[in-house]
């Protein structure tokens, strides 16, 4: 039981390049999330998927797109990377509902030059 | 919309001493409250949460937090810390009637336990 897995662990991009961050969970959770973590700012929600087939914007969606490929997988795409997107990205999953615990992946460190 | 303020960005503390991490929130609706912990180079994991009932909630590793509705606070305490408690701690809230589980996090408090 791997929980939430993310690939890659680390990535360096040049400004303007694109990439997709992959996330998968094996807990049969309905809801999945993408956050970014920046020093002193905690975690900020980029996009979330409350259930398979739905996606919604979070607090900081600009410059990102997401795809809920199936119940297990939720990917985050940067179409044209900018230095401001240098961050640590976390994927999480949970059962549906505001009282539910979120389970986080190990994170992806992204550096945009 | 909600907001969460963690008043201390860093808290150095000696081993076996007590520690308190302060968390205040602002919301126009009722919320659930969470504390998550992030050990070095790892993702976050739940420490404890308040949903309803007794305002004092406890974790399995000795932490406790008290929900104070009048002061809109959810401070985290441990009476005696260990070296292994060195981590970053995040307070978070979610709206009780929200669809899904959108968490709003505070900025985090780094706890450094010194021997």
C-alpha cells in the first residue's frame, strides 16, 4: 500500500518549458488536490478534484492546468514555466467531505531558471 | 473566505521542555480545525483534528490542542518534547458545509528541539 505517489521527485526547467507532474493514490479516495509550498506561506491550493470527473480552481490556479485521468490519478501541467513557479508541489487525496483527513505525497521540487 | 495565522514562524525549544504553537483563524462560517506535521523532506501528515464534541483533542504522540470558539484559536501544546518532534507544524481549517475538503493553511511554525 504505497499511499500517494508523485513523479518526478525533482525537476529543473528553463523558462517557457512545459512539464506534467504526476500523482497517483491507491486508497480509493474520491477527492484529490494539488498544493504548492513556499517558505512562510504554508500550502496553497492550486486545483482540486472533489470527485472523479470534476475539477475546480483553488487559490492560485494561474499558469496551471489539471487532469483527473481516473479515480487514481490526478496530473498537474505547467504549459509555460516561469521562475515564480519555482516551488515544492504536493499532491494529496482524501475521502469526500470537509471533515476528512488529507493524505499527502512526498512532493516534487521544481526549479525554474 | 477563511484565513489562518500562525503567530510564530520558528520556535526553538530544549528537549523535555514544553512547547506551545499558536494558531488563530478567521471565518464567517463554522469550520473544522486540523494540525498537520511535516518532518524534514517529507509530505504532511495529520497530527490531530477537531470536528465536534470535547474542545480538547489529543494525538497518539503526546500533543494536544484546544478549540476556543470565542477567541477563534486552536493552539497546539506538548508538555515535554523529544528530538524527534523537530518538524514544521501547520494549522489548517475547512468549512463545515463546503463541497469536498478545501483546506486553508497557516504559514507554518518550525520547531527545532535542542538537546
